[in-house]
C-alpha cells in the first residue's frame, strides 16, 4: 500500500479513527512531515481531534476545525484540508466520518483528490451492524464510494469486539473480507490487530495501539 | 517609505476580527460581508442589534462587531420583536437558515411578517441542514438526497420544498421581500442592493423586510465549491426563482 | 385609597407602577383578564402591549425585550407556562431579568380552568433543561400580590434572574380591597451595564446562554450557582401564624394558606393548637426556619392543591425531626376548611 | 364577626354584579371583604355563583363550605346551596322564578318577587338590585348609603339616570321585606 495520501472510509465504528492515528504514527517513523486530517462531520465523539495534543507532541500535524470550534457540533471543513491533500511534501492521513453520510464530504474535496497520489482504504469490522456478510459489505462499499465520488483502492480487516477479541474472531473477519475482495476485485491491504494480541493469518499484520477507549 | 494613496478594499468595520467558522465555498461568509458593508454604508452600526440563530451561523453574533444575541432555534423573529418593541429607534435584524426559519420557526417568522414588525431578516436557504450534518430541510428539493432522505425527497412522504419568500409576500405586513444569490459578482452586487433596501425600509419604519439568499453547502452536498455553485444555479433556482416578491417601498426610500 | 380589585387586575396595575412598560402575552384562562388589563392600560402609560402568536413566541419576545435592560413581564396559566419552558431555560442561561406570572390551573394536559397548585415542581425545580433556578414568590392575598410586584422586579434585576409569581386561579379571579403601591419613577431606573442597546460609544455587548467548551460552560454554571447561593442566603421569606404554642404546624402557601388560617382558628376553638407556616419564597424554600420550628411540634401537616409537591421540600427541611403528614386535593378541586379541619383532627387523635 | 354569602343564579341575572356591589359597599364601610366567582363556561349561560365574605377581622379562606346567607335566583341554585347553609342561616329567594319551598325547616327564608318589582320600576334588568335591597334589609350587613357610593363607582362615567334607577331598585327591595 504505497501512497502519499491515505484516506480511511467505512461504516460507523469500523475503526477508521484508530487506523488513522496508528497510520500517522507509523508514517512518522519514515518522514518528518506527516499530517492527520480529521473531517468526521458525522459524530462529535471518538474523533482524531480528541488526540490532537498527543499527536502534535509526536510532531504530527493535526488538521481539524479551529480550536474554539473543536467541541461544536458543526460540520466545519477547514480550508487547509485541501492544502495538505495537495502538498507533495507531506504524508497525509485522512480520517473520514462513518457511512455514506460521512463520506459525502470527500465530494467537496474532489478537485483536490483527483490530482493527488492517494489511496482510499475501506475499513471493515465484521462484528459491527450491517457488516457481517460479504453481500452487506460490498453493498456498503458501493454506497460509500458513490458518496465519496472515488474508487475504493484497498480493504482492511479490522474485525474486533474490543477487549474480548479472540484470534478466532480475527480469523472469521479475515475470511469474510477475503471473500469480499474476491467479489469486488478490491485487494486487501492488511489485517489490523491490537498490539497485545498474538495472531498470524493469511494477510499482512498491522499492529495498533488503541486510543479511543481512553476517551470515556 | 511606501504610502497608501487610496484604499480600494478593506474589511468592513461592522465585522469583528474573529475568523469565520465556515467551510470553503460556503456562502455565509459572502453574505456576512455584504451585511457588514451595508451597515457601514448606512452608518447604523452603533444602533444595530443582531439576533443569530441556531444553525451553522450560530456564531454569527461573534463575527459582527455589533450588539448581539443568539436565539433559541427558530425563535429569532420573536426575540427581534421584543428588542424592537423595547427600542423602536434601533435597527434589529435576524440572520436565519432554512431549518431555523422555514421549519421549527415557521410560526415566529409568519407572525413577525404579518404584524409588519419593523425588523429585517436575512434568510440563508441552502436546501439542507448544515449544522447537524446534512439532513433534509423544509427547502430540500424534490429528489434531493440528504442523510434523512437517503432515497431522495419524496413529496408523498416529505411534502414539497416550502417557498417562504412567496408565502410571506402575501402578508400585508411584509413590505420588501426579495430572493437573490451570490454566485457571481453581478449577483453579489444585486444581493447587496437588496439587503441595503431591506435595511432602508426598516430605517424608514415601513415594516417587515426579508432577503432570502440561495446558498451552497459544498460539505453536505458533497460537491466542490464550483460544482455547488453550478448546482445552485441549475437546480435551486428552478424551485426557488429569483426576484422581488413584494415591494411596498416605492417612493418611500 | 383602597380599591376593590380582581387579582389579575391588582397584579397588572402593580407591575405597571413598579416600572414595567413591556408586556407580552397570549390569552389563557384563568388569567386572560391580566392580558386584557395590560392591553387597555399599557397605551395609557406609553408602554408596549403585544399579544403574541403563542406562548413559545411570548417568552422569546420577553427574551429580546429583556436583552435591552428594561422591566419586562408576561402572564400565563399552567399549559402556557409549560410552553414557555424552553425560553425560560435560555433566559436563565443568558442571565436575563424578567417577571412571569403563572396563575395555576388543574392539570396535567388540558386539565381544567379551576384553581390548582400543581406547578410547584415545574417552577421551583426547573421545568426547562439545564441547572438553573428561578425565584418563586407565592403571595396569599391580593394586597400581598400587589406589594410583591415591585419586589419581584427589584430581585430580578439585583440578581439577573427570572422571578415567577406563582398563584392559583383563585387568587387570580377573586376580588379584595387593595391599596395600590406607589409609582416607581422609571426615569430613575438605570440602564444595566450588560444591556443591548446598540454599541454607541462603547464596545459591542453579547448576550448568550452558551459556550461549547465544557470547562467554559462549567464556569458560567458555577457563576449561576454562586448567584443562587446568594439568593438562598439573603432572600428567604415566610410568614408564621400562631405557631408559638402550636402542637401541629400546617405548611401551606397561597390560597391554601388562607384556608388554613381560617382552619387554625376553628381548630383552636375545639382545643387543637394549630399554627401555620407559610413559605412566601417557594424558591428559595425556607428550609432553615422550618427545620428549627419543627423540633418543638408533634406534627407537621402539608396541605396543597396538588397530590404532594411542596411536601418534598418540607420533608427535606424537617429531616425526620417530627412526623410529616399530607393532605391535598388536585385537578381544580379546592379543599374546603372543613376538610382540612378533619385532616387535622385525624392527626391530633 | 365574619359573614359569608353565596349568591347564585342563571348567567344574565346579574349575580356577579350583586356580589361585587355587596363587597364594595362593605369595603367602603371599612370592613374586610373577599369576592370569589365561579368562573368558566358557566359564565356564559349556565348557573353562575359567587362567594362574598365580609367581616371586621382579617379574612382567611375565601372559600366557604357553610355559608351564613344564600341568595338563590333560580331553582337549581336553591337546591344546590340549601344543603350547605348554616343552621338558622338566611336564604333569600327570588320567588318570581322559584315556585317551590326549600325543604329545610331550620333556616330563615325570605321571598322576594324580584322580577315583578323590577318590571314595575320599568327595567327588568334591575332584579338583582331589588334582591340586593332585600339582602341589605334582612342582614343589616351593608348600608344604603354605601350601596349608593358603590353604585356610583361601578357606573362611574355612565348616565346618572342609571345609578338612580339601580338605587331605586335597591330601595324598593328593602321595602319589600319587613
């Protein structure tokens, strides 16, 4: 999965924000110029912006609504978003809101996205509602890619049920996501797992630290 | 040392130094500026009170360097009425979106207009609920998809887009109502003239005035600013034709 | 000179004399005479009367007018007061002063138009959203109602709070001789330093009830709470009637308290020493005083035109020091003196 | 001394006004008074009533369950309030409308042919003032002089003839009982 801009889309609660943060942290190891853009206009909770201070401490640029509107229930897309998608010096991760309702904002950025070296990554957690079968998932892929006005480049298996996740659960997810891949022709980039879990499957593994659980 | 011979453009005095919170391509900012310019030109800043709504423009009270408050959702015309009745020689205006004015606050705007309340309303119609994330508005077009009309607005289930300017213009108390847009420089000039006229009607004590400005919401429409502007011109103006719906100010201002 | 006045008229005239020149309202029985009185009277005193399209609009007109720093009021009855709760919460958050008259009638729902005291919770505990309080005054005679109007406006401005005059349909509808209070010189009323009047020669002012940052909003809330604390420390009002030697103290307010005064006399004729404790401020409730006097009596009886609302505050005050009993009728039924006497006799036995 | 009076009749018989004049007259005489109406739909047609209390002590309850005096202007009112009347209490009946006797024997009953007397004066509307006159004479609670003042205040700005007419009705009512 080689690219300059990584854009995570998916259904509500599929794990886009966790992946965005972890991707940004991983990219930071190879580059001094990493930006994380939070354009989740759907949910005012569990957003990358909640970890802004932590990320900025790691010298990762966090693009979100201005500080004073951080807690506003407002769908503010700051103008810098287009800038960081276009800026060739930056490795950029974009955390998009859930469902097609969240993906629709990509439409307003279409003119920037068209010319950017980017990958749109669809995150799947088969243990979330409306995501448990390959039919449901491919229907969601179709809806979200239409709302975003972009083709989906990769799938990611992020199947988990929180702290109770077993290796069997991850395996179940992997099997379903691979079948989706077969149906849609979209390759699977990796399986993401909690850093405390030991798992080895068919797909590459991306180890993640969970942030959002600390929010409550 | 360089000197300034002539200032050709500067920030209107009636705008505060607070940066707008609006998305790129959103028309709130343009309309804010127009209102501020009109207030400056009319020299009424020191006697103007503004009422901001609940909606994307909830912070508008802070973007203007004027006395101001924020009304409960939809109630701005009632709040403005209270202010104007208490201080009849001041200028009072409300700034409201389509959810605020045409849905939850329908009763308040209809009766303020019907009383001929001597206030001015700036009505921003972008056919969608911006603040709460792109839900269907009373002005959403037939067939338009929103997060709460995912299959497109269906008249049988959701009724029709409500034309507030046309409706309010039938009321005796309304003296000036015009619908405009700000998609081109010419349109911006027209909108400014309309807003100026609305304030002048109030200054002359003629009654209720409202300017409806058709606006874009690129973020919730899922369009680039340019596409959104085009969509507004091609689609919104069909349901919401531009024009003056009532003008009882002739020879008065 | 005393005049025979209806409660609604006495309250309206006293409000005008207290400097109120802005009235917004919507007709509802049993207080429509107040709205009508204002419609007739306000133009005579160069004031503003406006009949709004709904109670929802009324309270927001009040909000707008209150923003200008003037003395503003409205009057309504229970269902109308319910509709005003949204605006009341906003006004409380924006720290705007205003006076509300609620002439309570039977509920819930459409209920009836007869006297009731079943909006006690709504007024004293907050019928709208958020952590707010309003000062609630409960006069029991028309003279007291007339006298209290000036005080209501003074309190509203002193603390930047809402004040409700909570009466029932009986106080609203009955007539009694009233000595009207003196006229307040409205020229002397100073413009508050927060009023929105157009930013002439000063920085623009903003009146709002919100901050999206929870820590900032908490600061605002703590400021409200500090105000409420000052009110609770300084503005508690109550009346004690024949409590010195009482074995039973009846706690009642408004019309109910009047009835109990009659009952106390007839009970004493039968050898039962009954006294009355009458809260005049329902919020802040006179917890301390009631707590003190409850130590020496055998029984506390709460009598209300409801099925038990104020009794919760009475119990908090008494806090187990003695027995607390209850008698109440609601839905517009007014307990008669005889009924209340029977309830007292039952306890005395 | 505290005396309570319930006045009841059809809407339009002027029972509310009768109560107000009694209250006002007593107030002008330096007494404490309360006037409490039944309000609501009955104001517009059905049976209306009001409670007046007069006294030289502060008045507590404006509500009464054992009135000292009942003035009944029609049969339903007589039936409704007869039971409540105090033992040895006074009942004043408009005998032009009420063609039967109250069932209680432990009360004092006074019958006034109010409609007939009013018609003879030349205005059927003043039947309430005729009855008020009878009440004043029977109870001694209000004086003619004060009634005159109360009428002047009530009809302030109106035709002097109207006040005279009403006062004449009160006088004739007073004379009709002995």
